[in-house]
C-alpha cells in the first residue's frame, strides 16, 4: 500500500487531497492539526507517533525528525542494501510527502523557523526518483489526476515537483537569513556604525506574472517577486485595456515613483523610462493638462501617473491623447467609463510604492548593488555662490525642478516654470546625452521659448561654462546644480555675467 505523509501549515485543499489518495488505496500519515483536519472528514489517519514511537516533543519542535520517517523518505528502493536495512529496522517506505512551511515572512521570529518541514521536503526532493514531494496546494490536482489514472506519480512530475521544492526551501532560507541580518544590525546599532550594504545578499524570486513579451517582441518577459515580499504591483487592479507588457511595467514604475514625491496634486508622464511631462497644480485635471503641454509629441504613447483621484474632467482631457497606461490611486464615478472606451488603454488603480531596498544591475558574474538614490530637498544644506540670489518663488521652482531632474537619465537638464495660479511644470527635458551641452540644447528646443524667466536643474555639475551659456540663451533666470567641478569659478562667473542666481546642492543625482 503506497503511503503519503501530510504535514501542512496552510490546509487549503488538504482534506480533498487526503480523501482522493485514500480512495485510490493510499495510507495517510500525519500529525497535529493536519491529522485532526483529515480525521474530521472520516479519512483514516495514522499518527506519525506510531512510526517513531515518540509523541511530539519540545513544544512540537521535534515531530518527524526520526529515522523511521526520514529512512522511509530517503531509501533508494533500487539499492538492495537500503532495502535490507529498511527490513532490518522496520522502516516503512513513504511514497509522497506533502508539506508547506510555517509562514516565516508574514511574522518573522524564532518559532516560525520551520525545521522538520524543510528537512522532509529536501529529503523527498533528493529522492524524487522514488518519492513525490508537494509544497504548493496548486499541485494537489495534478497529483490526484495521476494517481487516479495510474496509481502513482510519474517520474517527470516528481522531478518537476522536486525542483519546485528546492526552490521553496531556498527561498525560505533566504527569508530567514535576511531577517537575521536585520536583527544583527539592530543589535549592533549602538556599538558600531550600520553597514551601508550587507556583506551578503541572498536572492530568491518567483515568477508571478507572464508578460506579453520583453523589451522587444522577440524577447520573452515576466515579472518576478522577491519571495516573502509584496509590492504595489501585487495590489494593483487593472480596470481596462490590453495585457501589460514589459515596458508598460518598467515605465509605469518610474512614473508612479516620481509622482509620489510630490505632496500636491501632480501628474507625471513617462516615455522610455524618462519623464517627458511633469506638473503640480491645485487639482488633478490641471496637473495633467499642464504635464501634457510640456512635450505632447513625446507624451504620445506614454504612461500617465497621478497621485490623486482621476476625475471625469481629467479622463475627458486624456481620452483624445494616445496613452499606453494610466495609473492612479482611485477613479471618480464615470471616469473609468470614459477611459475604458479606449479599448487598448490600460487603466490601473494602485497603492503607493514602498521604498526599494537596493538598486541592482547585472554584470558578468554578478550584480552591481547600491543604495537607491535618496532624492532629497534640503535647502539648509544648499549654498548660493552667485551675486544674484534666488527669490522665494524661484527657490520653490528650483526645488521642484531638482526632484524632476533626479528622475531623468543622465546627463539631465530640466527647465521649469510656474505661474501665478500656483502651477509648477516642466517645459523642457534633455535626457541621456553624452555631454551636458547637448542636453541643455535639447531641453531648450523642447521648451521652445516657454522656459523664459524660468529655472533650470542639472543633475551634475557644469564642467564648463558652455552649458550654462546655453541655459542663459533659453531665458533661464535661476539654476540648481550640485557644484564640485574644478571649473566652478568659471561657471559662477558666467552665471554672474548673465544675472542668473545659482544654487549648489553638493549632491549629485546621476541616473544611468
């Protein structure tokens, strides 16, 4: 008689699995809550204590850690020595192990570090030539279908399940290791300075979303999530439109993060990971209209993110503009109807994004890892080296431009302006150029005279005065930049010649 050992924390579907196996002539082994749940349905259950000769001990820390359990799982039935030893010691073969682990990530702590569960999972996965292992209730149906059809689980399925099992235990260990690292830092915080980055990063991710394709149609693409973690994408609800693509997610992530850096009604329009329109205003509709005015050519086919409820008025303003994705925290009655009338427009509602733990980029043999760039606005740390001093309004506009510029690919130049109605908006964005002069020229061309009297942000210092001269030609009256060039004095002198006020932040925001 084949034997299945069932020991699960998440009991979803476990009674149906037990009933199906019993009907197929299998014996059920179990203990604790799983045994009680199965027995309550009338399915006969043999308690693991009958195999081990011991009850659960040490506060249930030791239940299945016994040769009669692990011998039954690990025995190679094709090895005569193994078979003889099983007979010698009265060890019965176990043909299926069904285990899901304590939910450590949900409430990390010592008592939720599962020991017996991972040990059985790894043992069964190692011996998948003879034993099936299931760690996910979603696989119960596959097991029952095969048992019903042939009385056993096929080798191909056992191998697939084993791979999934090792993936799960690896992820589980990574969750615990990450928690211990955090706990160590907390313990050592008073004694030693906190490390900028950990000595080791254990990564375990699972595919949670298959995308239409990758960056290009000939590439496959998917979204993976760190095991034990959740993000705003997991709670996002798609209210309309086509299936999301790789670039939809990539660009929407950039737009959603930037729009949440503003504490007033704001709109960000992103194209190819760069903002091409940004505005804050007294209401969401005005913010969208002004953001779209920045660069309507680039906004065509872009991603729109707003940090407030989408009104019917805003939806009607957006509807005529070809847009790939709209993401917002909420939609007013009627706004969704207006937007979903465009069948290809993807409409998302989402929660706020959480801070990212690391910024990672692949290189040959590993990853480059850094802290995410903290885009801060701290005027108390800024200096003004020019004769002209920024006005209160210019200072506010420069702070806005600084936040926008930090989200633009380097070299980055952003021209911004405000009006008497409290609207701040970008008018020209130059991104991703190999030299700062070209970025300044691109921003000026896109502003098309509208930035005259406005302000400029540069993500890094001006290495020569030529970039500042281009900014001055665009009519800019105040500039914010990190400073730190060996030619800062030349750039400051150029600003004084043009009557431009200049703030130096001392903080660079390269983004490659």
